[in-house]
C-alpha cells in the first residue's frame, strides 16, 4: 500500500493544488472584473454628468438666443408702429393736406385778383393822367 499511497498522494496533492490555483485564479479574475466593472460604471456616470451639463448649457444658450430674438422682434414691431403710417391714416392726412392746398389756392387766386385790380387802377390812373397832361 505504500507504493500506491506514494503515487496517489502526490496526484491528490497535485489535483488539490491545481484546484486551488484554478479557484484562486477564478476569484482573482472575478475581483478584477468587478473592479473593471466598477471603474467602467463610474466612467459612464462621469460621462453622463458631462453630457447632461453640456446639454443644459446648450439649452440655456439656445433659450437665451430665442429670448433675444423675441425681444428684437418686439422692438422692431414697436419701431415700425412708431415710424410707419397706416394706409388709412396716410389717406386721411393726404386728404387734409389736399384740402389745405385747395384753400391756399383759392386764397392766392383771390389775392392775385385783388392785385390785378389794383394794378389795373394804377395803370388806368397813369394813362388818364398822361392823357390829361
């Protein structure tokens, strides 16, 4: 029996060592994979935070741009309202302007008629004075 035990004991010890090595390597590989997974998860969380921050900054900048455009459109509408005349208002002003011009034309014609009368009187007076003299 001693011969069998001399062969079996080293084989059992070898198998035990092999199993211990395989189990140890498996445990070490599991821990390494778990550490890699933890690091990978932390990296993904960091990237998510960066992406979320950049997205929020982009949205804020876009919102400010839209707000600035909205404000500029409002300012343009007010400027147009204050500086341009509506068609109906323009027509009313032009009608009043034309009436004022017609009134001035009538007054000027009347004044010219009066001046013509005075010039005729002066000319007639000069002619009759020249005939008498």
